């Protein structure tokens, strides 16, 4: 499992004072996989900084289908929460724990204060904004130009990289939700991937070969 204490975040290394303030003002919480830490249309009173584990950020369409937007790894925060909180808007996404996580929640009033007082904090926010923007462009490109089988395999590879494990404990339904497609489609494509030796299927688990 990935761990990234604040001291290891590149932008914070030059400001021990900022690190101290983050620990002082943040509320530390631990969550198990599957926990929802932010729901759509919820008020945003703080932003999460992940120090251990992984979150996934999901958008739900009007017809109830979900699509995975991006992952938040240890050492990162949710830029959508930051933007929504800064403009007093409710959340437009859902953030769910992918791997057991430890999270620091920084109240929005301190988020604004740090922008004024610590350039390192602003550098951190801008880096995350740039990364998320590129990831969202990749999602648009994948949905527009890539076939669902290619998107499925890319998602499995990404999950392997995040968990650093070839064995993924996930259901066909969960994969379908993250890809915004039907479970029967995912099951059929996984069977095809198994036939060509890319994966091995088990009960609620998938092994990448």
C-alpha cells in the first residue's frame, strides 16, 4: 500500500512551517475500502489529503451510470473538492476509498489562508490541477476513440500499478460501473482476455498475467 507523509511531498519539503500547520489544523481519519468520503451534491467543508491508500473519484450520470474520472494516490488531494469548496458549491463527484486509506481533512478556511501565506501550497494545488486536467483529457479521449475492451485492459493495468499487486479483488459489476458500461459486457470481455492469456478469472478476483 502506498504511503506518503506530508514531509515527502515535493512542494512541502522547503516549508517545515507549512507541514506543521497542515498537521495542526487537519483532522486525521482512517477508512476501509468501499467507504464513501464525499458524495455528490454534498457540502464541501474540507479538502482531503491522502497520506496512505487510494481513493477513486466517480461521476454519476442522469441515468444512474457511473464513470471513473481519476484516482487520488497517497500524497495527493482532490482538486474537484478544492474548486467546489473555494466557490461554495456542492460536490459534483463522489470520492470512494479504493484501498484502506488514511486521510487528513483540511478545513476550507485554512485552505484559503494557506493560499495567501504559503506559495508552496499554491504550487502543490497547481501541480494537482494540471495532473487532473491531463487525466480528464485522457478519459474524454478514451471514451471518444477507444473501444471498451482497450479501456477495460487499461483500467486493470492501472489498478495493478496502484495496488502493486497482480491480483485484483474486484467484481465485474464494479468494473462495469467504473467504465460506465453494462456488467454483461465486462464479463464477456474478461472471458475473451482470459482466453488469450491476459488474465485469469476467479471468484471476485482477477489475476493479471
